């Protein structure tokens, strides 16, 4: 991975799964969003939201169902509209290009545990642990990124305390779930980083 922010790196290869639409404006620039479908080795897919500047979109001249390589960083923001997940994750694209590479989904994060770990056990008896990682941005802000780890890594993670520095490698994934609301059961989508490796780095 060759990207500018070393503590927050994402590399995705997949298929553009929908047309770009306007997202927001910031710093005098317009940003657009489109879904990228990335297949897993299991055959299932993650559909992940990519945000990029209008100039990037125009320069790339991409269209729906094209194969794309996206390199950038994970971003989080709080959804205050009351619909869907409260914490929304997207990939801010730094580089975008056409590709013929196979599907790929890699994330590297270096940050600080900012909430007590939440260990639990799946219905099939597998250990799992939820983590919330604060990853610093340039300019003094941070992204708050939900992560999960499994098995022996989950049992180790359950012992960590708030403020523990972590280095995590994994994939960015989407997960559908059902939520009970006043209108009945509704399908929602959660986004998280599934850790393949997570460790407390040695002090510099």
C-alpha cells in the first residue's frame, strides 16, 4: 500500500455497483458517493460506500459495473437523521483507477482503543470481541472505527483497557441485520473492520 496516511490505509478492488450521487460539500469541494461490490473468498460480497471529489470522478471517467482499484482511508461520521446506523463508515478515495486485478479488500489501522472491549460468544460457541478504535486524522480530528476479532484474538482483546494502542490488519465489511423499531422489523446494514491480525505494538 502506498498512501499518504500511514495509520489509516484501505485498498479495495471490486466492481462499481451503482451510479455516483452527490454526497456533500466541504472546503469548497463537492464530494460524490458510489457503492463498490467486493467479493469475498467465500463467494459472498461486501458492498462498501466510496466517497471522492468531483474532480477525481470526472478525471477517472468510470461507469457502472467497471472494475476499480480504490486506495484511501476509512472515515466515520455520526448519522443524525435518525434513519439507519448511527455511526456511518465510508472510504475516502485518494486514488481511483480502472483495474483487471482480482477482488481485494485490505485495511491497516493504527490507533487507540477508545471504548471498553465487548466480548461475547456466537450461537455456535465462537468467541468474538467488539472494539472501537480511534484513529487520528491530520488536522486534529479522529475517526472512530468499529472492529471485530475472533477466536484467540477475541479472548486476548477482551483483556485490553481503554487507551491501549493497537495495530490492526483486516478487511472492511458490510453486514446485514434486523432491527426492531416502531414500524416493525427493518433490515439495516452495519459496517465494520474484521480483524485478521491485531496487536499491541512495541513502544517506539
